[in-house]
């Protein structure tokens, strides 16, 4: 069974979901408050006040804009064993920045002094990354690598967005990262934490619409 955060579940029931994202000016979408969707927590990398990160329900799903980098999560969304984490994210004009965004998993002590999690990110130039945070330090598992499967942002119609369909699977002794049905990175499970809270990871100064976040156990083969 697919597990959706309550706020996202309600939002995805909108019949106009697809039309909404077809063409909406980024300036309109960015009008979110600093109050996260019901059940969700925002934690900037430096901890403390999350006033520089804004998130609010905006059908379908919710909209996020960042100043500092942060993670966003609903602590009821957890994965253990073999699982599949999916997210559909729309990137609005990132300017000249190549900042990463995507999902995290294996989260522990997320509200504490030493948060731990692994994260799978993409960025505007068609690259992907696997990395781990352990308290104040980070460890690269797979460095930024280019894949033709990852959409590239190209300046065009004002207000347009680029859609990214991200999937992370923990199966057996491997963790794999997929974009739009194509595997772009993988690593041994032993190199990343996999059991724990899942959520979103958004780096500096990004404007995103989160259409979907879902995690579900993988069937036993």
C-alpha cells in the first residue's frame, strides 16, 4: 500500500492537478507562508528558526521556497527493510544556480543535535548525487554524475517548470536511484542508512512544487 502524508493525500485528490502545473507564474507559486503543511516539519541545516524556508499547501501537493538548505518531513512517513520512495517535483526558474533537491531516507534524530540521513538529489544541469549526513558532517557516497535521463533546465517561457520523477529503492543489499524509469545511481546498502524517516531535501534558494511524496514496502520476491 502506498503511504502518503495526510496533507499530500488531500491535495492529490484535486481534479485539476495536471492543469495547475501546466503554466503558473513562479511569482504566484512562491506566495507560501512560513507554516509547513499539516504534519510536516522544516529543519534548516543550521537548525533553529526556519523562517528562511517557506512551505504551504497548494494543490496539487505543496510549494517550497528556500533561502538556507533544509529538510522537510512528516515523522509518520517511515521506511524499513525493502521499500520504494517516490517523489514528483517541479523546478521553477533556478537562475544560474545548480543547487540540488530531492529526497532523503534513513532519517534519525531529525529534531535533535545530530541528525542522520541519506539523500538522493538531482540538479538543473542533469546530474545526480547520493550522500549521507551524520550530524554536522556529510559523506559523499556517489558524487555528482550526469545522466541523459535527468531533465535539464533551459531558460524559456516565464513561469514554466521542469518535472522530475524521482524513485529510490532499497532492495536486498543495494540502494538504487531512478529518474523517470531509468536508474542513474546505485550503491551498497552498507554505505547508507536506509531504515527511518523519509522526506525531502532542498538546497539553497530554490523554488519547487512538490506534487507527490510516497513510500511503500516492496513486495517479497
